[in-house]
C-alpha cells in the first residue's frame, strides 16, 4: 500500500495528523534527527535504535519517519508495543515487506518471550529484504529487561543513539511549531504561561495543543492567556 502508513495493525495516529520532522525541535538531539533523515537515503537495510526518557521525542521521530516515508511514496508502519497485550504477535508477519518499520516502547516486551522471539525473527527478515527499522525504548538495548539475549544483541548491532530532554525554551518552540502545523498560533506569552502551569513533558504539552486546537475552533477565539486559563480551569 504505497504512500501510507499500513493499516494492518491498529494505530493511534492518522497520517494527516502525524508530526513531521520539520516540527521536531532537535535541541541536543541533532544527531538523532540526522540519522532518521539519512536512513531514507540508504539503499540497503538499516537499523536505528533511539532511547531516552519519556518526553524526549522518541515517538515523534518514529511517527515523523513514517510520514516522511509516505511523502516519498514508500510503505511504512508504526507499531506501539505498549499495546502488545492487545495485539497478537502475528501482526509482525509480513512487515519485512514494508520500506520502513517503526517499533515504539520496546521496554514493554519484558516478560513477553513470544513477542521477543517474533521481533527477533522480524529483524532478521527485515535485514534480508532491505527494510529500514527504527525502534525506541526508555533504556539502551543492553539495559532493557528482555529475556532473549539474541534480540538484545540484534538491537545493539545497529546504530544506537540516546535522546536527551529539551530545555524550556526548546519545549516552548516545540509547542508553537505543533500549533502552527495545526493551523493556529500560540504567542510567546501564552507558551510561557503553559510551561508554568502544566507538566513540562512533551506528551502532556502536545495533548494540550490538541485541546487548544479543538477549543479555539469551537469557540472561534484566539489563543490568549485568559482563554487558556478558562480551558485549564474547566
């Protein structure tokens, strides 16, 4: 299915709403952004594993990679493994036929040996077929509590990069970029107010941007501090 994220498995995103690489504020993570971008220029199979704390942008980069693949007419799929218990490991079958496979939350496979074995075999098939694979976790592969040593070894054999948290200025920029991509603006004073009043991790801030998007459309109002205060106090 060229030019779209695969619908073989249930996904938490729609392609038209998936973040782009242009919306990612690299901060201390320029090497990771470059690695994701360069992955598309390679003619052979390649693996990249990103690890770092929650809110450092792992999911953003994986979903943005799928969006970039689609923009280039390539098939791709994003698989959030924090939902592994809701899915059957059989969904891994045939993913090596995609141009790009993005696997998120690998830490959640601890104790799920059938999933670990399935993922190990997928990585082997992907290497044979030339599929690019990007995976992500909180910890580096060798510190993940996975029981299958062969899988740990396979993940460690590719490029492994650490993502670091953004500072407040970079978080503010990320919030404003996401809002702009959704068709509205968050002024500097409002962005600063959000950072003071809310948890500063990016997932929380991005969910708030979505709320603001829906609320400004419904109320036909600009984003101001009084409007945001009303929304937060609601």
